[in-house]
C-alpha cells in the first residue's frame, strides 16, 4: 500500500529562510507531498481536504490531523482501489454545514456517475447520497465546486462541462430533486482569455498530440452568510456574477426569467475557488499572478498578497476563530494542464490567510 503523504509543519526559521515577512498576509501551516484539491474546515476546527485527481492520489479525501493526513471518512470509502459500496472516486468540491461534510464526486477517474455525498461527522455515518446522472450532469460534466445554503436547504453546484454547455446544478436537499439551470448563459460560459502563469500558457494535449489552450467555464461559487446572494463566474473570465438564492431555489420559475435575474457583480481575475466573510469580502486566488486577492463590498478588487509560493491557490474555507484556510496545488504544472508533462513537485501547501474579518466555518 502506498504510504500516506508526509507533512512537515513549517517553522518560523523555515519561513524566514523562504523569504516570508510581516506583509505576506498568509502563513504556511504544512508542506504536503501530494497536491490538494479543495479544503473545508468544521466548526470545531477539523481540516478536511480532497486530493486532486490530476495527481492520481491513492486517497481522494483526507483529514489533516496531528500533522498527518489520514483517510476521511474512512479508508474503504476513499481508497481508489477499494471495492466498497458507494466508494468515492474523485472528489474535488468539499464543504461543511451543520456537521455534514459534503463531498462532490465527479467520477471522472473511473467514468462513474457523479454524486454528492454527505457524511455526518457527529454520528460518523453516511447522511445522504444524491446521484447526478445525465442529463443533469452531461457526458462532459466536470462538477467542480458548490455552495451550501442552509436557509433554503439547497446546494448549488458549478459545472464548467465543455464550455458552451456550462451550467449550475441545483440540489433540493429535502426532496433530493436536482435541476440544471442557466446552461449556456453568459454568466457561466468561459470568456476568450488564456491563462498564462510565469510566462507559460495552460495547455492540454489531445490523443493526437495536438496542444490547445483550454477555456474553463463556471467554477468559483460561494454564498453570503445571510444566504441571500450566490456569487459565481467562469474560471476563465474577468466577470463575477450573482443571483438571489430565493430565485435559484424557486423550482417553478421559468428558465428565461431565472436568467434575467442574474446580475453582473464585479471584475475578477482568472480564479479557481472562492470564499466570503461576514462583511461580504470575497477571497480568491489570482492565478496568473501567483497572488491572493479580495473583492470588497464596494465591488473593487485588491491584491492581498503576491508570492511565488502562491502558485495556483485553489480553494478557501473559513474555520473557527476567524481563520481562513487555503490550499496551493500548482495545478498548471500537472501533466493535464502542462501539455502532458508533469512539472509540479512537492511541497504543496496548506495555508492560513490573514482575512479582513471572520466568516462561517466550512464556507
């Protein structure tokens, strides 16, 4: 059996040696030997991460515990080689609400049906499984990130799919009903912009060896702490949008009316996962500039920190005590996004970001 990734907590001396300073606005909590995907932090401070499928990890979800990574919720469900019933195949999106850790399994490693899985960490047992079969998740679906709305009891999932058919998936947690909405809307499809990091463009290689620059649709998504507005936008895009949660939860609203209620909110850089605090500051990774930034309530973007170590900040999650956690996975150096050549090398990072104010744990 492959050993679990080794982690080394970063000491103050190590940080100084790496050039950290008081203005960096982030601290490195741990070095990771494998690339993380997304991160969520529970009310009582448990740090749970997906491991990114682009790096072919042995386990798809782990918990950072006692400076080690251990399979979460248990080895049988997250071991790639396990034959366990309802095992998790390839989780990226992960969020926590009301003691339920929600894991979004895109199923792409084994070509299985995507699913949303909730695990009750209080009783340590399976809470709910919702399948995302076609046409809700089309054949080229890449269900990626999501927000949990505890007032409307819905989950809104971003699916960049093939670009032109990008859309949101809305899950009613009471009934289990799922809907695909806003497919092809300009708020979810990618813009015609390339992602270039350290002078190297993101490129994918097809089966014939041809290289192309992908443009990825809706990916970042979050919801304010009042469960009033859901914010989202294409990864490859310079615009962030929002829609009222009341409207997204309204199953009787016609699609054209729902589309008319989408608002452009602000400018944004090309970004992956996002989070939001109690004052509606929206945090994101500025991928092209190895940076972390924030969209403030006046709808203006400002950079919080820039550093070579912030090499593809993928995901954010607030924890207790106002702490904001994030992960760095250098996804642009994975073979998938680097023209078939694996250039990424450990360590990857678990960060603590100096947020402007506190947020909701798990979000």
